[in-house]
C-alpha cells in the first residue's frame, strides 16, 4: 500500500507538470505522434486533453574495443512503452493497466568516442517501428544525432553535463480498415 501511495504521489506531480496545448479535432487526437517518445524518453506528456505516460527501457549491447583507439561501439535496443489517458489515481482505484497502448522498438548503432578522460561524444543512428494499439496506427521512426556527456565533480560529488542534438522523422501508416 505504501508503494502505491508513493507511486501515486510521484505520478500526480509529473501529471501536474504536463499541461495540454490548443485543442485538436477528434481525428487529430487519434494520431498523437507517440513515435517521438522513443527519443523524448520517460515522462508524462499531454496533448489536447490526452495524456501519454511513457517509459523508455534503454537496452544495449556494448562490443569489446581496443582501449588505445578510445572508441566504443554499442548496439542500442531501446523499447518504449506508453499508456494513453492514464491517470495517477488509476493505480489506487483500478490497479496497474493490463495492456499497453503503445510500444516501440527503435534499434541503432552508437559510437562512444572518448574526447578526453571526462568527455565522451556519441554519434548515433536509429531506425525502427512504433505501434499505437488504440488507433491501429504504425509509425516508422528514424533518428540520427550526437550526444555529449561531460563528467565533473568536486568534494566527493559527481556531476554530469549531458547535451544532445537529434533529428527525428516519423512516418505514419494507418492499419485499421474503415
């Protein structure tokens, strides 16, 4: 019960920060670009009165590299799941959802280039699919970019500065029959 209460408080705080933009038509509401969630990451996003709660699971496989080159190679295998119109109070009243409203798998390749001992640049490319089960909508997701991670700290505290420049393209395909 304590876990549910803590989860409810956390979700309530996150939901309060997600404010809806201008209202969309009903047809537009059916096609929230959940494909972008693969890059946006975990969080609660609101659009036209609809809320999508997103969890990104950043699975990856790191290949062995030569330390002298200071370049690492990773196969990224991120899985993103989403819950549409999920409210934090649902956890207390109806328990956790039994199915997922959206899911994506956008694998890619990333290089970890050590520019210095405390600074890593990470160029990457990814391509995959996202599926909205509530609207029978498939999306192809493509992304490319570079991330920068700089580690620093003082007096026993570790800090990290993280930046990224990302281009994301999403192509939609309606799979339902009208």
